[in-house]
């Protein structure tokens, strides 16, 4: 969701990539809630930081505690940690799609608020 928001809201000023500590696939609930706000993330795919090793990055944002704790060291890179709860973990055990979607909507909106304010970090 963060990659989708960042690329949509930066209007081409910056290029954003998203990667995790492991490949989990594109979450269908994330796809659905992003579609609700007019952002298509179906072209995105699950990546690890290893998949992005040949891309020069000026700034790295870690957005969940798992990535912050397990993320490799980025020499000469500015790294900012911004913590968001993990939607799959929050939704674990929920049976209703609507309840699960509400969890994803909450995190989606929190990520948007951060992305809108991102210029303070760059």
C-alpha cells in the first residue's frame, strides 16, 4: 500500500519501491482497499530488499517493526523508521471480510497521512 500511495501522490517527483523481509505475495485485501481510493496496485509484486540491491536509493523508510528490526544496514543512506501496524497480523482470526477490510482501510489511511507529509524527510 505504501508503494502505491507514494508513487500516486508524488506525481513523478520521486520513485518509490517497496520490499519486505520476505516475499508474501500481493495481498488481495490491500488490492481491494487501494482500489477503493482509485489506486491500482495489481502491477506491484512482492519483493525483498535483495531484489532491489541494484537500485540506488537516497532514502529508506521502514514502516513496520519487523522490517525495522530485520532490515539490513544501508551504508550512506538516510533511514527513517515510521511504524505502522501489520494488517495481516491485526486481521488474523477475523472471519468477516468487512472486518478485515476495515483493518486494511485503517492502515491504508494512516500510510496516506504519512506519505502526504513525507517531504519533511526528503
